[in-house]
C-alpha cells in the first residue's frame, strides 16, 4: 500500500537545541549532548519493519548558523538562536576565505565564524550520504530539501554532486 517513505534526515540541531551541532550528521560522532544522526533515523525506520528499498534518504541543501556559539557542540551561552542559511548563502563565505572544517566522526562539514558555527552539507558530504544510502543500506533513492537552496551563479553544485554520485551508482555513463 505504501510506495516509499521519504526520511527527512536534517534539522537534528537548531534553535530548539540546547547546543550547536550538525544539521545533518551521517553518524552520531562526538556530540556529547545528542545521539541523533542520519544513521539513527534510518535504523529507526528499519527497526520498525520498513524495508530499506522503500526508504528515500533526504539530503539538505541548507544549513544553520548558531549565532551565539564559539565552537561545535557549544552550549550557545544559554541562547541557541540560529539563522537558516541556504547553500547559496554559505558558498560565497567559503569562496571569500571562510575555512571549511571537516568532522570525520560525523562525516559533516562546518565553519567557525566570530561568533557563530555554521553546519551544512557540501558536495563531499552529499556524495558520502548517497553512497551510504544506495550502496551500503540499499535504500530506494535520495531526495533533497530544497532545490532552491543550491542555485549559485547559474550553477547547482549540490544537485550536480547528488546526480553524479547517483548516476555512478546506477552504472550510467
């Protein structure tokens, strides 16, 4: 009766959190305050009998800036206000010299600003998630939220990365 489930694997942290953290970590990683991740979301559905080929993995084309944080997993000084940032808002910061950091344990990028921590997806993290969903977990597919967050100078780097990685998995040239 149900064709597929779209699992929204993002918004794990935001203004509702008591600390800054990754918007969409593939794995729990080193977060001392929260054990949620893409993997825990997928495990939740599969643990309730949903076959992996009926699950589509959601990929975020946006991130969040924790305005009052000074480092990842910071308690935000008691105020975890955040700013929603489309990828097309984050990419100019990177091109202007903001240093992208990589959390190996969570498989997610982030940027430290003064003040603020920006957590988001980039081409590398999306490719890893496509491989995780399609190759490792044998899921039905991937989708994004939302496509308008990726337009940058007439290009769509995240959509292109998602497409190329999916195409590679499907064996198309």
